[in-house]
């Protein structure tokens, strides 16, 4: 039997005689055939109401019943019940509530629909039987409970549309990073996947894309492009447009460790002469302080303290010409400078006619006096100077690696080296930037040889003399 809509009036009281009026009228929501148990629903509470057979009277003619005093378990509330409800006949007892709803279409097939987060979702696929439609809804309900549900309408977006949404959502990214991601998608991803539905993109599609990149591009470039692609599809998962990302278990070409050139003091001096006085100072900031190009380009007069002989690095100039904060807290740092470098910075400021009042002026500018743009500066200034100095292919960023190597080689402790280079962890300093020099390798060989065979090492020193 199913009983619904029984209004209840009366007083709720506990065994300790504490009492209070019913805030919202409870109702009987269902009644089982076997035990005569009713469920009382009051507000958000649902409590079983136990009624003995002698407490329930049913009128066959009107389909109504009256209930007397009932015990509500397990809280043992006493409920004074008086009222009536309409009873429908159901030989199976209480019916099972199904998630969502199913309707029969004029074609004879069944369509499933459900509500989630205030939105009604109607299935685009129809089913041959009502049971198949309910089975589909059960699967959807399970996905919602497990947090694996994805909006079926979201998967019908094209990759072109998803890319636009992802780029628009990346407001916390630096402008240069956002511009780089947009270029990667526009040139390398969307021409291949742009018209496909997001839900139809498979891991095989991503593998084919990566293999195509690998034929013509360096492993590091492939890794960068894959990172942007994977981030876009992760955004689709996080926004519940798809349940799983197609960027899973994708093998990328191994990125080799870049061999940085070993530069001597004479080579650096020769390169400085070819660059000219102003840009030589910039080169020494990169080599001695380990500054990145964007940090050199974004250095302003008020960040150089000639008195305390320090430089504060807390901004960098992006390729879009906008000053921004470094991407990590470790990148914001104040560095002590050698006295000779501070002297050269002061001389540069004097040559340009800058004073302490020109705090916002850039220290390093283009030959025309404009803020530095990396591509133009590398093509017009840096590249030709490296060619004339006999160092073709040298990058300004290689000097940052040289700085890390010099810090380690001179016995600087790792934490100090990490802080000066603005790294978030010491492993980055040692594994990626610092390199073993030939001189350090030879010195290590001699020390180990002398330790293990001291007699031969002594003879060797005697012969040298």
C-alpha cells in the first residue's frame, strides 16, 4: 500500500517531557503492506512511524484511514496523529523511487531526463525499453555521486570553442604566457583538432598529433605544445564538459639535457667589448647575477641601490612590453653586487643622464631608447656581437647557467645559490643549470687518485717538480 499526503496535527514530545510545537506540518509519505509502518516527513526530517494493527482503521469505501498515537523511532518521539489520506492499491508494497524520469515517445522508444545543479538534462539517445532508460539513469546517478559526471551538452563543443573558453578563463596568467598558449593552439593544435567535438577526441588523436610534431620540432618544443594542449583538456574536465581527458598516458620524446658552453673570463671580456659599454653591463648582470633577459629588460633605476650595492629583482618586462611580477615568490629577490659591477651601473646611468629622480626609467633600452624587445635585440645586437666574438649560437640565457656553475665551483652553499638565481628548489639549481667544469673534473680526479693511492700521487708530484 502507498499512502501519501496525510496531514499531521498535534504535539511532538520526548521521553523527558520536553515539548515544542510542530514548526512545519509533517505528512505521511508512505506505508508498507507487511508491517503497517508509516514514514513521517517533517521539514527535512524523515522518521519511521510505528503503528500497531489496532491503531490503524481503514475505510474500504472511501480509501481513508485514521491513525492514533504513534512511536517515532529511533528518537522515540511521541506523535499525536489525527487526519486522513487517500490510499492507492499496490500489491507490491512500497515502490522504488527512480533517479530522473523516463517517457515514452510517439515512436515507441523511451527517452530519459534528469535534473542536476538546477538544470534539466534530456538525453539525446533514446532506448528500446523502459528498463534500458532506467539503467542509463542509474549510471548517470552513480557518476554524479562519484564526482565523475560530465555535462553531456559540454562535450558537443568543438575544440575551437573550448580553446576560446580556456584562453578567456586564464586571467591569472601572465600576458606573455597567455600569448604563447594562444600561438601554440592557433598554429599547432586547432588546424588539426579544431572542428572535432570535444567528446570525440581520443588519446589516439593526441598520439597522432604528438607524433606529427616530433617529426619537425625539438623535443622541448613538443613538450611545451603538449603541456598547453593537456591543460586545455584538463579545463574541459574541471568544468564538467567531459569526464576524462584524452591527454592520458601519452609518451613524449625525451628532452635531452642542454649542454651549455663553458666560457672563460677572456671570452666574456671579448664579448663585452663587441657589445659596447652599455650592453656589456647587461651581459655582466646576466653572468654575475644570473638575471634572465626579462629581468634585465625590466630593471629600473629605482631598483638599483648604488649605496648598498644591491639590485632588487621584483619585476620583469614581458614580450608584450608590460611589466609584471616574477612567476614565483622565489623569483622576487634582492641581490648583492660586486663593487665593480655597481660602479659600471653608475657609469651607465651617468652616460644616459639619469638621476635618482628617474626611478621608473629602464636601465637598459634599445639603441633608439625604447624598452627592449627580445627578438629585435637578439637579432640586431646580441647575435652579431656573438659572431664577432667567435661565440656563434650563444644565448643570453646561457650566461645564467654560467652563473650557477660559478656559484657551485666557488664553494657557495646550495641554498644561497638557489636564492640568488630565484629558483623554487635547490634541485633546479643543481640538475638543470649548474654544470661541472673541466677544471673541476680534473681537480676531482686528482683528489680521488691521491686518496686511494697516495704513494703514486706523491711520485707524480715529485716527477712534476
